[in-house]
C-alpha cells in the first residue's frame, strides 16, 4: 500500500495557509486530531491527580495513558517515562542528579555532532564536580561520527557517553548501538538525544542500547513537552533534588509540580495519530507505529533524494548533509548569499526553510559555518509540490 500524503495533509489545518513547510526539524505542524484533544481536555473538569472525584480520576488517567503511549512509541516501559517542560530541562535536571555521584578524575564523553542541549548540561555538571569532559569530533567532509573516535575517548573512568540519535543540523544518524556497547563495556551510561530521530524513524531504545533516551513530542505532531525514557530500575538509582512533601516514587519524583494535562493528552493523541497512518492499523499500537514509520521513512527518503538532486542542479549550492545514514534533513548554503538572506527570500516565496545553527553550535563551527546554513526538513506531510517550490525558489534567489 502506497503512502497517501494527500490524506495525511488533510489532517493539518495549518497547511491550508499555503506555505511549503520545511521547518519541521524545529517543530512540526499539528494535526486537528491533536488540537481537538487538547481543547477538550482544557474544557473538561480537571484537578490534581487522585481517585476521589471525576476530575481527579480524569487527570490520573491522562497521565497514565500518556506514559503508555510514549512507551509504545519508544519501545520502553510506562513506569520509566518521565515528563518535563522540554528535553533541555530534563537533561539539565538529570545531569545534575547524576553528577552527585561524580568526582575528580571521572570522565564524560560528548560529541560535536550534538545539539547543545546534549553537550552543555554535561559539561557544566562535570565542571561542578571537577570531572573531565572528552569531546569527540565528527568528520566534517562526510558528516560521519567515527565509532573509533568514541572508542578512543572512552576509558575505565568514563561515567557517561552522551550522543545524538540523529543530528538536528545535518541529519547524521550515528551508530548508536555500537557506541552504547562501548559505553557499557566501560561501565558507563549512554544518554541519547532522540529529539530529531523520533520524528523520522521507529525507535526501539533497547535495540539502540540507550540507558536514557530523551525526545520532544512537538517534533512529531504533538504539543510542546519533553519526555525522558529509562528503565524504572535505573531511575530508582538516581536521586534528584525535590520538595519535601513531593513523592519519592519513580517516575513521579523527577516531575516537578503539576503536570500539563492538556499537553499529555495531546501527546497521546499524537502517538495515536501516527499509529493510525499504518496500513491495516490495529489494536497493537506498537506494531502499528513500526509499520507507520516504515511508510513515513520511505516517503521522506524519496523526497529528500529529489530535493538534493534538484538543489545540486543549481549553481553555487553546497549541501552539507552527506552522511550515508541520515534523516530527511538537508543543510545547504548558497555561494555569495548569507543563509539568513536566502531564508528571507524563500519565506517571501511562501517556502518556510529557516537559517542558522539551530543550537547545534559545535556542529556548525566544526563545519566551518559560523552562521549555519539553510535547513530544509522533509516531514511526513511534505509532498512533491513542496519540494518543487523549494527548488524553484532557491533557483530564483540564485538567478
């Protein structure tokens, strides 16, 4: 069964405004299915979680449903799902909690391929404990992160290896399972930033070898939120600072204050929407999600290849997304034009493809792109006409 992008697009009211959206890596558009659930949650009676009133039971059910939905999406366990304001906030909180056990001489490994949210929290947590930070470079010519470079950086003093599941700037998908094995062989944890990966591929955190996996529903058709997934057993060994009367139970002890119930309900709706895209979707949500992402990946890869072919025909275009295994995210520059000026002209033509480093600061610097580039992200709702509009618009800027 072929992927019916027209049927998918019909769920997204924002697309009726007419723009060609290549800004998905910064946050996807939202299907009406999700928006309606968020609105219904906010208009229904709600209260702090409990079992006494209908409002309390509704809040409790929303939280438990969202944990299970994210567990199904990631191949995780519901008891190990933690919600927070954002991936950045969750990583800062978790890094500080983990670092309580670090000391002088302990080591942390980070990579220049990563978003700064998977670099700076670890650097700062290590500095606070007089631990050592080892930074691994990727190959700027190919965009690849060599496993050998990780192996050289990991020692018997390594406590944690932080790595991206996919670069939000150039799309590179490193060999996370091998990197995780290197970390585990040294007795270290592997912390994986899956924010960009989760929007484009079926995730199985056990197969990845990730001890901790973080992502953001607003990148895959949901509300603004952060999610951290780990085993309940691992979470039980980590002790965050918390208010005295708040629970010490896992995973709730990592969640500060009252959760945003409307966002959690929207997250469940987003996962259900994605599962419903599967050919012959059924009651097994996890199985349906795996099928859906297989179709999504095939669709997005074809359009990415078409986009890259079209851009290469335009004189002066340089494509910086080159890894063999990558997401449908294309970073490019145009000789003689600042990336922000290219983006501005594309916007005037109704094509949303922003410019910058997108917080992948170390990555952009290592590529020799202090101003970053223009990032064009293909999404599940991108169609052939969007790709043609982008290519035509870039050619017009060049002309």
